[in-house]
C-alpha cells in the first residue's frame, strides 16, 4: 500500500510513547496486520484531536486568567458560597494575600465592607445561586489605607450542563462618577432654586414647542397652575399678533443655533387681558441635535407704562418749548427793530446810540439762545426736521464765506479761504449745514483778537474734510474732550466777555451725526484751534464750477 510506510512509522512512534501496544513484526504487510493498523490509525486520530482540544482549552483558560487578573474591576469566583478565585485588583484593595481568601466565604471581606453592605453581597450571591435575577447594587468599600470608594456590583452565573456551577461577583469603581453626579445634583439644585425664586419667568420648551418646565413666576404671569401648563404648546399662551412672530424666532433659533435677546411679545391670560413681555431665548443641543430651548420672560408692563409717560412728558416739553420760544420771540423782534431804527437815525445822540448797541447785542443774544434751546429740544425728541437733498458743498461754503467776510475783517483779522472748485456733491440739509459752519466761524471770531481765520476743504478717499482754523486763545487738553457736551463752555474767564449758552457745539455735533459725518477739534492753549468736519460725498461727482 502506498501509504503503508507512513502509517507504520506513526504507529511505531506511538508504541515508543506507550500510547499503543506493540505490534508483531509479522503483522506489518499482512491482511490481519492491515486491519489492526487501520484500527490503531483511527485511535491515533482521536488522540491527536483530544490533544488539540486540550491545548486550545489551556490557551483559552490562560487568556481568561490574564483578563481576570488584569482588569481593574473587583472580581470573585465562588462555588457553593466558597471563594475559589479572586483577582489582583480585589487583593490589592483588601491588602491581604490570595492564600488568605481562597477557600473562605464572602465574610472574609468584612475588613473592607460594612455589615450592611456584606449582607447585600450574601443576599445577591444566594439569589444568583437559586437562579433568581439580581439587579446591580451599590456598596461602599474602605481599603487598607482607610480610603472610601463606591462600587457598583453585579453577579453572573457560570453554568455547566445547564446547571449553575458557580457565581462571578464583579465590582466597578464608580467613586468619581458618583462624585461628579453629586456635584451635578448640587449644581442642578442651585439653578433650580435660582429659577424657582427669580422674579422673571423661566420656561423650557421641547423641539415641537411644548412646555416641559415652568417656574412659579411664569405661573403667576399666566394666573394658571403648573399642572395645567405643562405639556401644552407655549404659543397657545401668546396673543394672536405674537404667535407668528414667535414661530419665526423659534425656527430661526432651531436652524441657526443662536440666542435671541430682548424679543418683545404679548402673553394672553385666561382672564382675557394681554401683558407685554420681553423674552430671551437660548437653544439646547445634545450630540449636535436640537433638543429644545430655555427662555427667560420678563413682564414689561411697568416699563411700557413709564415709556408712555415719558413720551407724554416729552410731548408736553416740546409743546412748552415751542410756546415759550414764540412768546419770547414775539416781544424781542419789535424791540430789535426799534433799536435798529435808533441806530440809523442821524438825530440820535452818540450816548443813546451806545446804549442802543448794547441793547441790540443782548436782544440778538436772546434770540440766539431761544433758537439754540429750541434746536436742542428738537434733537432730544428727534423732531428736528431735515430737508435732505443733493447739494454742492462748494455753493454752501461760498455763501458762508460771503456772509462771514465782513465780521472777520471788521475785527482786523485776515480771512483765508481754500475751497477747490471740483468738490463732489453731498446729501444733506443746506440750512442745517450752513448753521454748523456759521456757528464755528462765529466762535472763531469771538475767541480771536489777532491773526487770522481760515476755512479750507479737501476731497479724501470717501469723504470731504473741511477745517476751520483760528489763531485765538486756544483750548486746553482737558477741556477739548468736553466741548461737544451739552451746556459746556470752554472759556470761563471771570470777565465773561464772551458769553454763550454752551449749546452751539453740541448742536453742531448732533446735526453732523444726522448727516453721518464727524466733528472734532485740535487745539493748543494760547496758539489757536482747528475744528475738522468730515462729510461723506455721493459717488457721482458734480460738474466743475468756476468762480
């Protein structure tokens, strides 16, 4: 037979190992020998298979032994209540040797478990042995260093031939998890107290708009109990006008994951009346999924009432200022007219003319004061009218130069102008802008006794820069920061020879702000000041003008 030599060799090897009885030499090559050889070959294969299973089982046991010992969990294996194995983590926690534990019952661990917790273990092991379901349970554990831990234990039944052979007790250290949970509970309690005691309403809303939490302040606003509010749609408590607006905000917050602040809505009470509210909304997200919103709600009824009162007050103030201005102007206008006549009359004596000049100057000052007060009132109430139109800034500046040339030169000052003809157009109110330039030039004349006053303009990248410079008394660094404040006067000498209202520069600043422009000043005490005005121009340049 072709395979005979190989089989014979294997059988001889088994004979040497004592695994098979020796065969007579005559058996090899005979029919009887072949039969014997076939039987023993089958035995050989069975033995090889058993040996392979033994080796695999050994490897498997070794692997599970390594897992059993290397895990950080507390692990015990018991049969009939007796500990047959314990892992390294349990030994380390107990501070005893494996020899001290093997063959003992669970009570050996009384050194690390309290009597109460030990009873939990015994009950769990007994129930598991009896085939009952055992829920995971927590116990405290004190190690050899008197450090306290919290463990979560579970029991697993090890079965053999469908019967319970032993019990595996496993414990996981959840001390850090427990502490984190306790901190979370404390934090939650802290915020719950804040939410429960705040005067503002606090609510949470789920992804479809249902209320999942409401605090007492919100109950009070609605005049409805919490039990009737929870699990209902928040929009059901809004006025008809507010529902659509809130739905848009809800969708926006959900889509963009952004907070919305100071949103004004109306809450509809069961009694039928509506109350104005201000609501702040922030989204909740979990694992990048929208899970709802938290909202704080403030009753702004009182604020609305105060706002209405302020509006009425402002309206009354405006009406009063208009009446007062009219009543003040009415007698001053004819007085000013008669004073002009006295000054023009050749028969009037020099002494009377001097008195008339003083009276005229003060009447003009009174008229300017009335105009300034009216302007401030209009600016404060946002009722100043601006006739905005496309303007040639060159024309406005030329008119101002023409109007102010005589007052400047009559004081013995040099008037310097540098106004390019090709300046672009601007968008503004001719009268108000002229008011600004005139006010600045009047101030320059007032505070300059020697030297010059100049007005210049240049075109920059996106604006026109106009400067008005004088060689007057100047302004200190401390005062220059305050000159655009209402009622502030930079010059406060004891002689008060240059009296004013302290409103002119404030009005200039406000007018330029309405034109999206700027004004600022640079000055050196004793050397003079420069006021800069910046105005945006229109993109399309005007036709060049020649003067």
